C-alpha cells in the first residue's frame, strides 16, 4: 500500500510538472487564500503577544474587570456591531470601583472610561479627542511615566487633566511649557497638571492610545458628559500568590454590590491577552470570512483544473484500467494530484503570507508571529480543500468505462 | 484433460440498446478455451469479435450468460479482484498500441506491475528484461512517439507479457503495421505461445491464420466455423511444478504479495525461469 502511495505521489508530481503553468496558476489560487489566513492568524497572534508582553511589564499582580461576560458569543458581537456605541450601557459603575477597593489584598483599583470630546486650548481646537476618565490610582497600576508635572492627586483631582505626549504637541505645539495652562472641554476649564512621556503603544489591553489621550478624574468626566461608560477596571493586587482568591473575592464583592447581577468578568494573567475592544473580534472575524471565501474560490479552481486533467487523460485512464488498475487506484491517482496541487499552493501561501506579514510589520507594530499551530492549521486546511475539491474529479475518473476511455483520443 | 480448461463461455449474450435500436454483439455464444491454445478470431466488422475479447479480458460484462475463468464464475468476482486479475493473469495488445504518450517506454512496460505490488526496482528490472526480449533494450527511455509502429507494438506486447499472464488478448495487433512489422510481431507472439501462454487474437488478415492452433470465424455474434489445426494433446503446456521452489529462494523480490500462493503462481515463476534460459541461448 505504501508503495502504491509512493507511485501515486510520483505520478501526480510528474503530471503537475508537465502542466507547469496551469498548475502554478491553480496553486496560486490556493496560495492567496492561505496567505490571507496566515496574515490574519499572524496578526492576531502578534496582537495577543504584544498585550502579553505589556501585562508582563505591568506585573503579575494585575487583575482586570470587564463588563458583559457574555460578550464572547456571536449574537452579542453582532449586537455590538449594529448598535450605536452611545446607546450602550456598561454594566460597571463608579461605585463598583469603591467596592473593589474594599476587597482584601487589593492595593489599587482604577476605572477606565473613554469618551471623546472637543478639546480647546487658546491656540488650537481638536474634535474627538479621546478622554480617559479614571482616578489617581491609575498611575500605581500602569507604568506611565510623566515628562512634566504630576499625575492626578487627591488635592487637585477635580478640574485637573494630564495630557498625552502627542496631544500636548497638537494643542500647544510644545510639551515643556504646557503644565499650568488650561484647556476648555464642554465649557469647563481644566488645568493641565502633567504631560505624559511618549508611550508609542496604540494597541494595549486598556484599548487607550495614551499619546493622544487626555486623562481626567472619572467624576469630572461624569460631570461634563452626563454619563460615563466604564469599559474596564484595572486592579492591582497586594501580592501575586493569591490572584485566584483575590479575583474570586472581587467577583463576590461585585455580585454583592450589584445585587446579584453577574454581567461582568474578572480575569488575570494570560486571560487578559485579548484586547478589550470587540471591534478587534469583528474585524478579524470579517477578515477570516474573506480569507475562507478566497480559499473556496481557489478550491473551485483546483476542481476545474482537475476536471480538465481527467478529461485530457481519459485515454490514459482506459489504458491503466485495461492493464489492471482498479477504480480505487485511479481515484487515488487523481486525488493525490489534487492534494499535491493544494499542498503546493499551501506552501506558496505560507511563504507569501509571511512576506506580507513582514511587510506589514515594517509599517505597524505587529511583528510577524510564527507558530506550529498556524502551520498545522494551514496544512490541514489545504489538505481538506484538496480532498473536498479533488474527490469529485477523482470519482469521475475512477468511474470511467475502460472500453469507452480506450476509444477516446486527445 | 478437463482441468486444462481455462475459459468457458456459456450462452454469452451482449446486447446494445433497447427496443427498436436493440442489437446483439454476441448472441448465445458458447466457447471453451484450453490452456496453451492460440486462437484466431476472424469475421466481418461488427460481428462481435472485439466485444468478445473485452468480455474475456474483464473489461466488459455480458448482458446474459456465464463466463467461467479458471473454474471461477466471473460474475461472482468483485470489481477490485477483477482489476487484480487483469493485472496478473491477462495481457492486452491493441491495434493502436495504446501506450501512454507521456511515459517513457520502460514505464509503459512496467505499468501492469505498478498495480501488483512490485517494488520500483523489481518493476524496472522486469520491464527491462521484457524489453530485452524484443530487442528494444536500447530504447528504454524513448517516448512512444519516437518509435516506429512495429516497435511500439512490440513495446505493447512487452507490456502484455511483463507480469507473466496466462492469457494474452490481442485485438488486431497487426492492423496498423506493414507486412514486415506484422511478421516480426507475429513471430514474437508465436514465441510467447510456445512458452505455454494462451493467446486469443482478433484479426482481419487470413494469411496470419498459419500461426494459430485454432481458427474461429464469427458471424453476427455467433460462431460460424471453428477449426483446430493442432490437437489438444500437442498444445504447448507450462512445465511441471518441481523446478519452481528453488527459484523462489533465489529471487525473493519476485515473490507475490497476495497471501494466496497457489500452484498457479508457482507455474508463473517457472515460466520466468524458462524465458530466462531461452534468452541466454540467444
């Protein structure tokens, strides 16, 4: 049997070699599909790697509370996608932060609420600046460095803001003399108490681009916008040994606080690795669908070429059957040809996908991410495509009548 | 010598079409073929000669009737085993040679061995030996179109005998050849017959009947005349079993993979040996 498989492999290889251009083009169809899958997987892998590194930097004592634990299923993602963001109500409230702070072994808890608004300095005026509403604990949890001034403190947290590096440049064309100046948001004046150092990390588990953000106390944000949506609460544990106990305690405390409402999730360690935004899930889901479609199109190309190949080699099939090939032998011969075409396309796609991922890494922070899982997925997908789209032409070849086939000439 | 009966056809009927278009390629055809016969089937076009050959060669099935091959009713043999039988017991020679144009001569000859579990080396060795017998060993890696018609037909015959089949079916093997090439091909077939193979050949050329031990004239799907020129007792027979077993130990690569090692496979080995001896003499 193994011997026969080897023969089938050799036959298929020589058949593919004979029609070099045709095989290359067919393989290319598969390669494009595989390349897009590789690109998406590599992108997702590198994003979760980035976040993993960040959480490592922040420390092993980080616990994150996020609203809507049911967000993982498809309906809620679709809901999120179709509903306008402003109408959504987060299940977390400012009071929950206070409740978490009271939990044993919690040393700090900071909410993250993002709102966009127009920020006005004397010189410039910017629409839709992301405003991060949090509290003074935030700096204890996140390793944010200040270039000038200080973070929010107990004394100044009302009416004070901290600017991101890029935002400061944009508003005042400078970073060094910004502290002490004021900005106007929704008619309220806020004093700038600090400017952050450059972070250059637009993808992170907070889903906040700190360089472009304006940070203020969540209560002030609540006052000017009327309502704040807490997208996550970062918690710092006092010790790293009992993260599980602490997160369970937080869970209990929150359920208690929210009168039994369990519409939130508490995670720590590697669980935090996916970005908070569902937009990420939606975009990668859409990309995956597009990639799957291109793979199916590639598969149809393989089927088409295999049908041509079977028709062209009808005479050969007749000869082979006459000298003793069983229908199964013929089936295997053509199935192998389709499989090898697909695997060849898969390898081409793997290379192409990583070239694209590398090119992408030049202009974005996403380093190409290679793992054996990705390669295994690629291999299995191409084999699957080969079998699905190769079986029909192979069956057609196998069921040909030898007498009629022998009469058939090119 | 009833055990010497190789093929038995009883009431074989092959019908094409239905109703008004119904026609019979074979009609209640009875024929018994003994081992070692060289049968020539003649007759006008459309009298069912090729259909008969296809049915004997397990490429086609009769609409009605019984076909007993080696004492076994073919109707009860699975399609897979029929393919195996085609590979091991039956060799085909066609009028238009039917070689695979993309494969070199040696691979064409080795084709039946691909499906019988020979190793690649054994395949090439056997194919090379078969080609040597037809003085084509210098053209092993030619492609079929680079050979003359007579050479192509000899390649086809080499392919037919490479697996040591018992039955050679030839459908007008000289139909596309000039008289000189025809003569060479017929001499080869005669030599193969002399080694104890059964040959059934369809031809239009009456001058070739001198090679046969039996000439059958067909008309409208039935036997018109049936003349035996050699008595059954004088038919060439495969040599007896004894020499065989030694051979097996010497050449393990030729041992069959199938678990059923019957006397028949032994006989085959013997033939190989005999053939080699005759080559040495040459």
